[in-house]
C-alpha cells in the first residue's frame, strides 16, 4: 500500500509545485508528463504478480511466441489483441514487451485526452487515479487498450469527422468487443441533456432492466466469448455492491457538474423570478450525455454486473466534465471548498476499497519485474 499513498501525495504535490512556479500552458504539459509518465512506467515494468489477469496475458503471449496458432484463442480473445501479441512476439520473446507497449500507448492516449480537454489537469489526473483506472491498466490490458483508443476517437466527434471516428472505434473493438457500444457515441453527441432526453433514457433503461435475461441470452449468442463471465464474480453480490457505488459516484458527478454549469439570475431581488443561464460548451453537452448513458448502463448492470464493463467506455469522460465544471466557478472560496471536498471524498473512497477489497484489482503490493 505504500505505493498507493505515495502516488496520491505525488499527484497533489506535483500540482502545487508545478502550477506555483510556471505558467498554465507549460505547467499543464510538464504535469501530464510527470504524472501520467510515472503511471506508464509502473504499468510497463510491473511484475507478473501484479494485476488479476497478468498471468493469463503472459500465458497467451508465451503460447503465441512459441508458435501456437492464433485461431486457438479466437473464441477467448479479440483479433486485434491477438495480432498485437503476434507482432510483438516477432520483435522479442520476452513477455514484458506486451506490458511495455500497451502501457506506453494507454498513458499516451489518456494523457493526450486530459491535456487537450481538461481545464484542471491535476484534478483530472487525481480522479483518474482514485477512480481506479490506474489499477485497471495493471489488470485489464485489453479493456484499457480499447478505452485508450476510444479516448482518441473522441477527437473525431469534436472535430465532426465520422469516418475517422468509425475507423478508430473499429480498432478499439478489435482490442475489446464491448467497445462496440461506443459506435452510439457519434449520434448521441447530437443530443443535449434535456428533460425529454433524460426521460427517454430512463424509460429505455427500465425496459432493458426488465427484459435483461432474454437480451443477455441474445447478446451471448452473438458474443459467446463472454459466456465464461457467467460463472465468475460478475454476477455475485460483492460485484453488485461495487456497481452501486460506481452508480452513486457517477450520478453525483453528473448532478454536481450540471448544477455548476448553470447560473440562477434573479430579477428585481425576487426569488420567484429568475432566469437560468447555461455556461456549458458544446463539449460539455456531449460529455454530460455520455455520463448519463454511463449511469444507465450501471443501473442495468445491477441485473448482471458483467455489463459494468460498458460503463467505463462512457464514464471515463467524468474526469474531464467534472473538473471543467468546477473550473467555471467564479467564487474562489466556493471553488476551493468543492475541490477540497472532492479530493477528500475520492481519496477516502479509493483507500477504503484498497483496504477492504484489495482483491478487486491486486495492484498492491507492487513489484517491478526485476524483483520477482
């Protein structure tokens, strides 16, 4: 656990030091390099004992490196990930190369997302860490490769380049099939978080929740590689508790962000007469819709937490939307108070998980690969 506490302090200390001695633009770049760069190094050079699925990825790489046909694993792993292992095995027969390449790519993509779109980069990095994305990069390589690619595809939503968006999401799907759900992101980006849209999402979610079992059977007939999850922890009570916690956190981040993104302007000092002014940008509207969709998936996941994997594809934008909403506050005392509360709550949240449920990711105790 020493590494966890060190990283939490390091993230905050770097923010205080860097932004107190440098201008905002230069400081943003230096901060991303120092923090996400450290995450990348720890991910790239971890021991085989770190991460729940690390041993499985090592066995896959060693098998492909020794000449086993990729078709043997086609029902368990996506084609893009298999080809990645094959290409890397031609470069080196040391399985560490899969961690080095994937770690470098993942943190380049996430660092780029935060640098380009967050107005409070240090808080975005802190949320990335305390929402346990760092731990996921240690264990779920396929999922994090897909999520990193999805974060790149977001650029093409903003720039309105549908063809590049489709190609990038297709690449993400070749790493992890659940990324297919992000194909909906482009049409969803045309909506705003209105009462009508909220009602539509709620009704749709309720319908899927009720009809979950028949829908799940159809989905597993299309993607049979995920049938093995049914016998694992993704349908038990403990996993459901994690889903409830995630739903609560995501919903609160969305609600608070929506409140902070609006102003109440009172007329004639009468509390009964006011105008609501929105300070949301076009990207804010897109990210708000994505967080609502994440909440919908989490709600449905209460029937089967395997679907919580869909959530990360949309909920990752909380690390951008929430800090940007806080950054718009004009009341400095209020802003500092919300930032302080946010840091304390998320630190306590992640600490409790590591202390009570360390097996959820098995990141700690951490070892470098040369300390086997």
